[in-house]
């Protein structure tokens, strides 16, 4: 286990997580259209901006998700795989922070998509 304090560790997190997503029966169909060589660096920048404050990410992640046929089950599975990936590979304050931020993002997205009761 290692800390989650550098860009290379964020890249490991993102790559490992999306390897799981690509194999997941529920989530993989949502990602079938993704241009991975483009998407992965965007995700590195997103999480590096969130955790390291490097401000490498620009964009609106919510807009990208609006047209997708998302359900609460998708968000639940996404969080399950994300947290599993973090727990299997990282420890420390930033590992806990990234899980809390992922939960917050999922909650906000579901609210904005009217997927919460």
C-alpha cells in the first residue's frame, strides 16, 4: 500500500479503476464509446486538480454525464469499484479524501439528474 500524494499515484488509481470499469457488466456499456487515450489524461488532470491542487483540469464533468442513461445503480456500482480500487492500493489521508470526494460528486450528479427521491 502506498500514499496517494503524487500524479503517478493518481494515474495508477485512474488506470486501475477504469480497468475494472471496462470489465464490469453494468458499467462497461456506458463506457463503450469512450476514447480512452483522450479520456484517461483528462481523468488524471481531474483528480490531480482535486487532490493536489495543480489546476490541470478544465471543463465541466457534469455536462459530459447529462446525456448518459444513468440510474442510481450505476452510481452505486461506480462508487463500489472506485472505493475498492482505492482501498486495494492506497492508504492515508488523501486516500480517504478521494473516496469522500467521489461520494460527494456522485451525490451531486444524482441530485442534478433528478435520480434522488
